[in-house]
C-alpha cells in the first residue's frame, strides 16, 4: 500500500486494478463456464502475459495500436455497464428500463475520469480489500455446503469456457498501455503475473463454487448464477442482493481501467461517456459474447506483432 500517499503510479496499483476489475468478468463466467477450462485459460493467460511483458516492457505502444486499445476498451466498458445495470434491474424485480441505471453507474466513472489516475488506482486498492474480504467469506460459507459431485460435472462446452476465461484474463492487457508511466524497477511488472494468475484462480474458484451449490444444469437456466448461489449461503435473497451490489465495484473498476488507456486531461471521462453511449444503444445485448474475448485475443496478437515505441 506504499502508493496510497503518492501521485506516482506503482506496478502493484495497476495489477491490483486488473485483479479487481477482472472479477467482474469472473463472476459473469461462474455457472456458465467449466472451472477446469478456466484453470487452463489462467495458465495460458499468464504465459501470454509474460511474453507480452517481454515484448512491450516499459515502452509506449504505437499510436495506431493505442487507439485500438481505446476503442475496444470502450466496448468492454460498455459491456460491464450493461451487465451491471441488468443485474440491478433483475434484483429489483425486472420492471424498469436500464437507462437511468446506466446513467447512474456511469456518473462515478465520468467523475473519476475527470481526475488524476492516482486517485482512481488508490480507489481500486480499497475496492480490492473489500472484495478480498467478501470472497473469503463466500468461500468459507460455501465450501461446507458444496455438492462435490455437482462441482465435477461438466458446465458449458470447452470452447465457450476457454473464451470466458480468456475474457477474464484479458483485463491484464489494459495494464500494458499504462506501464510506461510507472517509474519503478521492471521487476514489479513480472510480479504482476502473480496477480494475473490469482485472478484466473479466483475465477475458477467462483465457477467451481457456483456449480457445487446449484449444479451446472440449474446454473445454466439462471440469469446470474453466481449471485443466485450467493443467496443460498445466507438462506435469504438479501445476501444475493448484497453480493450483487458489492460486485458493482469490480464492474466499475473494469470500466475505469479501460478508460485510463485514453490518457489524462479529461480523456478518461470522455471514454466513460463513450461507453455509456454504446451501452444505451442496446447493441451490447445483441453483440455475440464470443466477440469480446476474440477481440482481446486480436489485440494481444497485434501487441506482440507491432514493435513498441521508444522510451521517452
């Protein structure tokens, strides 16, 4: 936590934001993806992250590649906002439109985007501590109640599970455009792979827990199976609503992290507004979910193929 009182970014702050934001996609994958394939995608994601860190290092990305990151980041942020708004709407009965919910969710993103990056990443560190406590409580309550036979059943096909895991791990991609702004030894970048691996393991654990509490067959019929499984832990829908509300924080961290790829001087606020506009069109619901991880994979391939710029 040594970066809390400084305006300078540290590698740890960037990777903590990736970990916290990635749990947004991790919770969405739980109940729809098989945890064993998520473990494989975690290993592949860490390996790819290591190669990309060797390739990019602390050098800035080429302008054309950076704009691709910005554009795709806005799409991912819009997906996170749409997912969060739908979850809130369902928790409240499912009657009202999501327009006002989307606007309310985007408001703190625009406000944080108007300020300095250090403030956003300090907030991400605090969010991570809250998620760590919540995750530990969920596991402690859930493990004794799991049906391990259900947990060993297949959940989803291998292709969709790998793609879901790829989307979770792709959160780490959006650290790369920011690494050249960090003034610390590059060894901190390599330690970020531990955070990335932790993200993959945590997502697999959420998927295994959801399958063991609901069964894959039941989970496949539900809109948000992970949060339904959380409701079983307290024998009340109140806990489901509480966990669902808490998980708005990783949704916003994910959207905020992708917005930070737009730079400083109010650009992240514009990125958040662009994500809100995309989500309001309703196009995210029509977009096939396979497109999101495939787009991230294309970004990773282009990052490896295009030489980075020179150090400033």
